[in-house]
C-alpha cells in the first residue's frame, strides 16, 4: 500500500517511482518470456497460437527501432499474471482514486543496445480517443536498469495539470538525443498552475522498481546509444467509469463491439477486470500453475 506522502508526490508531479515492487524471480520470469517473444519477431506467430495484438517499430526509422508489442499479456502467461499483480493494481487504484479497474492495454517498448530509437515527447490520453473519460494512471516496469545512458524516460513535473497539449508536443520531434532531450521550447504553462516551470528531468528506474505516471504527464525518452538494451512494459488501466467513444480510432477498437457511450466494462475478454470495490482481484487460479 502506498503512503500518503507518495500519493501527494504523485498528485504534485504526475509521476512516482516505487522501489522493489517485483521480486527477482518475478522479473526473471518476465524477462525470459519477453526474450522468447522478441526472438519470434512480428512474423513468428502461427495463426492458432496466442499472440500479441500488435508487434511493430514505433520509430519509423529502420536504423533506430523502438519495438512496441501491444498486449503481450495475451501471448504469454507470465505477462498475463503481471496485469493482475496485487501491489501494482492497488497502487493504480490509490493514485487514480478509483475502486474499479480494468486493463486498457499493455505495451512493451524495447530499445536495442547501441541503436535503439527515441520515443518523442507525448501525453498518453490524447492517443487513446476511444475511451472517455481518460484513463488516468499507468504502471511502467523495466526489465533492465533504465538509466540516462540507455534511454530512460524523461518527465516534466506538474505537466499533467496543464491540459491536453499533444499538438505542442508534436512540434518537439527534433528532440531525440540525450544531450538535447530537455530542450523543450515554445510553451507557457497556465498562469494558475501549481508548477509553472518546464523542467524536463530524467527518471531512472531500476529493475524491480515500478514507475507510475499520469496519462497527461509529458514524457518521452531519447536514443539508446549505450551497450545495454532497454526493455520495459507499460500497463495502462481504465476505471469503472470508462465508456466507449465510437468516434475515435485505436488498435484496440477492433475488439470493442459496443454502441457509442456504452460502458467499457462490457467490452469483453480483451479488457479484463483487475480491481473491484477497491480490492485487487489477484491472479486467476488457472494461471498459478502455468509457466511462461
């Protein structure tokens, strides 16, 4: 359970890192499962086996890929167990101030050593236009120590209270290297904001730690030019209030067979419930004896 000072820190900054939430054997199992999926590659899954929703490079640069795997939890039991992790789910519930949670989707982001690409500055919620209200909090978990050298995330404190600024952030696409990633230019925070200075800062997260961030917090990550890979997963959760917006588009829309404004709680098996009435549901019994 998170302490009140941690919840206050998250409310002020829009992000929070919590140490040692995952045991070494859990991280080891997940790392091995991820390596198996990466070894298969985008075209390595047969039609009749469980597989991710999407497997592609986000960067648009063949020489500097950032490999994204959406819903790896549907491809391997190790990651399906992770989306139900009680400590993570409880943390999301506390930070979101919501008692009912469902999985929106997960995504692996893998930056290979030496040539891994950049994830440009962005906010999450504007990129998810098929759910409303916005899903508030995500958990980000590295499988390698994520440091400045291998492309850890950078965050701007207080930016989650500045509203939807995705169009401005899209103008900052030239920022991709460690030496210039903090050089955000051309934005004035709202006059009534608690934090009004744009102070982009690196947020290293060690293997076994969990970083939480708000879906409007400005974040991104520069190239990985180090000798170490940077493998991580973000798990995005919806609250019980989430409804379907049929006017938007997203890779997960193909799995939503609902009328406009219907509750996402009725969207089906691709969006499992993980917390009800403030209590994490825990890992389903069928997964306790399943190996990766």
